[in-house]
C-alpha cells in the first residue's frame, strides 16, 4: 500500500530505521538512569521547577526563563537538561538519512517558537525525546521515546519505546501494529472482542490529571474531575451519568496511554492539552491496530453528531480500542456507540492553541 | 538478625523459597495470558460480573452466588476461575516445605469465611495469587503474584512478581529490598533523597478509585475524590489545602503501588479497603527499603498525633517512600512531616471489617 508519494517499500525502510532509532534513543535515556542509580550524577543534575510543580525545566527552557526557585532546589531530584541532546541525536540521524523530510521535536519547538500547528502535507517526523517526564525524574518506568512519521496529515509510522521495561510498540501503515516486534496488536485478536454492550461499564478508562491544577470553579481541572466522577460512579448515579467503568487508570504518559489502547488493554482514553509530539506515534499505532481517535470535546448533540477523525493539532483526544464485530454490530459501530456514551458523560475542555 | 523464633539463616532459606515460588506462580499466570493471546480459550473462559462491574467472579464465588447476568456474558472477556488452582499450587508448595506454618490466601479466605482478621503471632504466609485482577483480565501489565511472610504480626519477607514485564520485587528482613534480585531499593540511594521540603508538592501521589462507586454524598467515593482534588490542586487552592503534587497515578494494584513506593518512585500512597493479602508482601518490601506505613485516616489532631506503624488488618494505609536525611531533618522526620501534610488534606474513609 502506498501513502502519498511514498511506496510501501519506502515506508518499510523508514519503519525499520525508526524502530532502530527508537531503541538507540531509549538507550540514551537508560544511560542517564544508570548514572542516576549509581550516584554518578552530582547536584548539578538535580531538576528544577518551572512555573508550577509539574512542568520540569529543560536546558532550552532555562534560556528563556531564569529559575527563581533556587531555594527549593535541594529537594528536587533530577534535571533533564540533556534532553535537547537526545532530540539533536534523533534529528541528526533523520536529517542525515532523509534530508528532504521535515522535522518537529518537542525540545526544538519549545525554543521560543509560538506553538502554532506547523505540520503540512509533506513527510514530517514528529518526535518527543521523552514522554512521561515526571515519571522519568521519579524513575517510574512509564516513560518513553516517541517517534511519529506523518504524511499528508496522517500519522503512518509510530515507534514508542519504554526502555526501563524494554517495551517497544510500533506500527507502519500496511504492516500491522506490534509489541516488541513479535506480538501483534491488539493482543487479543482471535477474535478481537467488540466493545462491551453496556460500555463504558466493563471498560478501563484511562485519564490524566494533567498540569492545569488551577482551582477555578469552571476551569479544566474541575471539568476533568466532574467527567472522571461521571465515568466512575455507579450506574444510575450522577443523575444518570454514572458509567461504572471497570477501572480508572492514570499513568502520566499520553503516549503510553495510547499504546495501551492500541494493545486493547485500555478501552477508552480521554484527554485534553496534548501536543502533536505527545500523540503522533501513538495515533499511528492505534489506527494501524484498528482503533478510533476523535475529539475529546462532546458536540452539541452527542447522539447524532458525525464522528470525525481527530485533527492532529486539535489538542483534544478521545481514543477507543480496536473492536471486532458482534452478532448485532460491526466493530466500528460498537466504537462509535462508545464514543457517544463517553461524550454524554464528559465536559468540554478548554485547550486552545496559543494565539488560536 | 533473628525474627521471633526464626534465625537469619532460616529466614534466608524461606526467602529463597518464596522468590522461586513467586516466579513459578507468575509463570502459571502467563501461561493463561499466552492461551488468551493465541485464542486457545473458548467462550467458557470469558469472565462474568458479580454484584458490580468491578469485582470479578471466581470459581469459588460462583458456588455461593449463582450468576444472574448471562445476558451480558458475551461482552465480557475472561474468566479467572483458574485462580483457586494457582492458590492451591502455592499453598501445597508451602505446606509441603513448611508444614508448621500457617497459611492465608485470598481465594481460600473468600470461600464463605467471615473476613475477620485471622493472623496471630505464629509464622504465617499471606498470599494473593493475583493482585490487579481487572488489569489481568484486560491484559494491562500491572498485575502480579504477591507472597508475604509474617512473624509476630510483622511482614518480614515479601515477594511481588509482575510476570508480563518480568519485574520481581523482593525483600527479607536483614537482607535489603531488591528489584529483580540485582538492583537495591530504593533505586536512588547515593544518597537517598529526603522528602521534599514542601511535600506533598514535588511528590508523586499514588491513589486508587477502588470498587466502592456508590454516589452517596458522604460515601467513600466522594471522600476519596475530595482528598484527591486537595492533593492535586494548586498551592493556595481548596481553601489552603491544595497540595500541587507532581503527579497523580492510579495503577489498579495496591501491591504494585507499594512496590513502587519501596522503589522510591511513588512518594506517597494513600488507600482504604485493602485486605491483608493485598499489602503484606508490599509492606515487607517497603519497610526493608526504609519506608514508613501508617494509617490512611487522619487523627483528630494531625499536627501532634503520634505516627504509629500500621496494623496489618486495619484496611487503611498511608505509605511514604524511603527518605534520607537533609541538613535539617532525619529521613524519618521528613517522612513524618509528609504524613501530617497528607493527613491535613484527606478525609477519613470508612472500611470497617465485616462484623467489626
């Protein structure tokens, strides 16, 4: 299958290159972990806080915004000021192999640019050298390298590598989605189960608290919490909005959330505020596995609104796992039914792009 | 170091036996995972629902409570009716090797017994053949075998094995706590960082939504949510209770939550409703790593109340990661300060034992 101007053979070669690159970049992250564990990092590698306790400063950011919180420095654990170097390593490898391709990386993008949506029709690499930064600084294994390759606005290759547990998720349009290049995703596929008849009940709902913690009555934090509680509460509770999901999970990594939806493990992921590099690779893998990604924000009429593929720059995402047919529905029908059931229970979030 | 009537040599032998047993039992779980992935399980292995969508029926439970929900059966994914067999495998191995030791397992205990606290001074094994059952049925890797060994009410040996990612956490009193028998816990120990000066800020807070989803104004679900929001909200928010934690994480496994606190990864874990088998192994590992475990429920005066070691049967747990000294505090002082800061922000939970 060809994508845009690229043949399947060309895609296959790019895919093999991306997988190799993901592993090498993951090894760079683990080198730092080993240094940290062996005590090889001095105080200069402790991390600092930015404008709130969640964002973590990087070398790049430091140039723009001098730290004013040295007093708390001794409590903090780990600087991530080597991340631009990891991104440069990835970018150099790509630009050397594919000089005509465009490149967008979190660290590059943050460096003084406005965060406009910059991807056009051209083949574009979209990279996060570290997703799950808070996890990484605390050594919780849910951190990863994320490498997405986008053609004509569609993520067609994705590589997500979580080096601490050596879990590599990958996909290439036309080649299937895989865990560690040996288990096809979704894991359960003989047959792939439909979405539950009473979804979101029996579903694992994956959601993140995020960085916006402002205690404003109608702010994003309270809109999220209201939505979470609706999804969690017993059937009949919350004025009929109770979804009684099977489990609520928060990992602290949008990228890995998407990987677990592609695996068939998380049934539903709902989030606002992500950037392209947080989701490009995960969307490529999820789509290739048979999942659905649309907008997190419920339309005016959730029962009848058309369910459109998400726009990559939208910052609002609702993902549903791959689903097979039942005796009464196609897989897609059961996914769309689940989308509507989520939309009925969640609030609109406000994550406009800066300048939008 | 001797514990009760057991010498260190005896403990060492029991520890080696427990580690081996944990791996073997984990392999049994993974055999079922492989069957499930390869499509080797028929419809008879789908799971059923119990009294709500979170508890999952087991063979044992079925005897007591005939299923009345066959209509939803086709949506469900995976029965766990082999779990009693895994527990029997573990129990037989223990009773054959250590016939004088007592044994308490989740599956055995649930079989029609009242859930009184049954552990006495005698050496007792406390087992969960599968913690994170919802994760297991959805194939989310955060499920594990949990094997605890208790002497004179103190968990002194713990083995937690998560077979999907091959992560084994273990500890024996006097021998240290370990990941995969090669990395000492906590991972960062040269030196072990103190708790942050402004904890719970900069901390990862681990918490679970649990099974009690009743939409009752002052019920456990709403008490938990109020507590979660206090921990998450910005400093100054929530009438001064905002804790601005670094991250909120929910894995769906009390046992693995404790393992990650022992690793130094999660700074704080706060939970109610656990049974002995959910926490015995994790507490053994956390205590050996240098952590603190006390009650989740804030006392009348959080600022001055004595911070006592948790009672194993209490069902209410607050765990703090291992902490080293700073220039102004001992590690224990920084842990206790963090306990009080959590107590100031959380509600009391109501998880009395049945009959208590």
